[in-house]
């Protein structure tokens, strides 16, 4: 009954490869996010989708491409992996923001990506 | 744009002692404020949030935080910590105007010792 689930949990791969990380939420939320946490534990948002529409796109190399087939899924595809891509990637979801209250984001357990 | 400063990267404390984790923010617009906790090898979990109203906010696991607008601070406190509180704590802000973009601080590692 995991609310936000990411697969795989660990991903070890060679430089130059292409890989995907999948994320699914069963909370009925409208909005999903991808964050990157570096080795110093600094968390930064990468993308956000609302009802399959891209609403936040931070300064991220275009090797990173999010894809949302439906509002319960937001996958992250990374082309031509580089050493600097090693990090923990977190998926999150929330209800669409309202003018009255800011809905909290629910996070998955993360995908630990290591580039050799 | 907003920024969040967590001055203490690590805070060691003995079990049953009180603790305060500091958070200061900078923003040209009104903000919402959050504290999240990250246990080892897990994602982030919301501890508490300030949206409006009372400046003292109570959260889960006995934590509370106080919003101080004049000092642009949102410090997290617990009167008596447990070993199980050992984790990384993140302060975050988002603007009230639209979207739902969280800006995080660099985190504070709370280490509770016997």
C-alpha cells in the first residue's frame, strides 16, 4: 500500500548509458515531481507535472526527460549518463495547490543512481 | 526567488535533552514554511507546516516550530528527544502565489546519543 513508489531502488550503470526511473503514486494526487539529492544531501527540484502537463522545469540538462503517461505516473529518462548524474532521485506527489492551503508533498524512498 | 539557510549542518544531543534546529529564509513574497525529516535510506516525511494563523505550529513526533516574520525564521524544537529522532531535517519554503515549488535548505543532521 505504498503511497509513492519508485523503481528501481538502486541503479548502477556505466557512463554513456541511457536509463529510466519509474514513479507511481496511488494517492489520487494531481501533481508529481522529481528532485535530485546530491552527495551533500542538497535537494533541488528538477521537474513538476500537473495532470500530465509540465509546470516546473528547472535548469536541467536536456539529457533528462520526464514523461507522464497519466497523472499517477511520472517517469524520468536520462540519456548519455555522466559521472555528475550520480545522486539520489526522489519522486513526490501532492494535490493540486489551492489558494487556501498548500498541500504537502509525499515522497518516495528514492532511487540511488551510481555512475561508474 | 526564495532561499533557505540551515546554519547547523550537524547537531549532537543527548537523549531526553531539548533540541532546536535553526532555519532562516529569504523571500521577497509571502511564503509557506515546512519541516521535513529524512530517515536513513528513506524519502522525506512532512513534520509540520506553517500556512497562516498561529505562529506556533505543532507537528508529528512531538516537534513544534515557531514562525517569526520579523526575524524570517522558522526554528524547529522538541523538548525531549529520543534515539529514534536521529535523522536529517530539512526546512523548506514555497511562495504563496502559485505553483508548488519547494526550496530546501541544506539540511541538519540530528544525532541523538545515549
